[in-house]
C-alpha cells in the first residue's frame, strides 16, 4: 500500500441571489474577489454583470452584448486583467467579442458554426483557444484564425488552462 494522501479541507458557503432575468450561462471568478456572470435569455441579447464577492455580491457593473450577438455561453479574461474587467465572450450565435464591461464589447471573430462553449487565453502571447458545439477547436490571434481542427473531444477552458477529454480521459 502506498503513502497516505492528504486532502485539504474545503469549505463551501452557498450564496443565492438574483443575478439576471434570464438563465445564468457562464461564470468567471477573478482573483481580486470579483465574479463575472453571463446570461442568455430568449429573444434578448446576452448580458454580463460584475459582482463584488467580498461585499455580499454587490453589483459593480453590467453590459448588454451588441445587437445580433446572442446570449453569453463562455467567458475568459483577457491576458491583462484591470479594474475595467476586460474579457473575451463566446455567444450562442457563434460570435466572439472582446472588450471591457466598463466601456464596450466588440465582435472580433466569427469562426464557429455553432455555440462557442469554451475559451482559454495564452499566458504569454496575444492568442486564445475556443471550442464550440460544432466540434471545432480554434486558435486565434485576436482577430485572425491561426488554426482550426475538428475533433471528437470535449473541451473545457478556464483562464489559461484548456482541458480536453478523449474517450473518457482528461488530458
């Protein structure tokens, strides 16, 4: 029998509050105690809201996605995180937006044929990876496609980590 594993004890404090009129479709926790949530509602554009987790989830800012963009399906911080909460946003209308919750969100690329469900940025370069329900994984340099591959994998993106599951295994 091998050495005993020690597990750190986790404490979970549930908190429920009304975040959006539609369903919450994406969450992005940021290290400075901020939570960004995204929504998708029928016949409405998506919305992003910023919450202060240290002040009982007080609302800090909100932004409605531009007309025609659709609802939020994924959120990813841009490489440089500032108090303007700069993010990449994937939508259910195959659009990827970039910008600030405080100023504007602008479409930068259209490259998927179905919902964009996962995003992750590169920690040292100005590029990011997306994955959609169309089973394409794409690597982007802000406004241009670097490569695109179709795959049978499941992909989960968070900040600068991309996890892919192939036949029940995680890589």
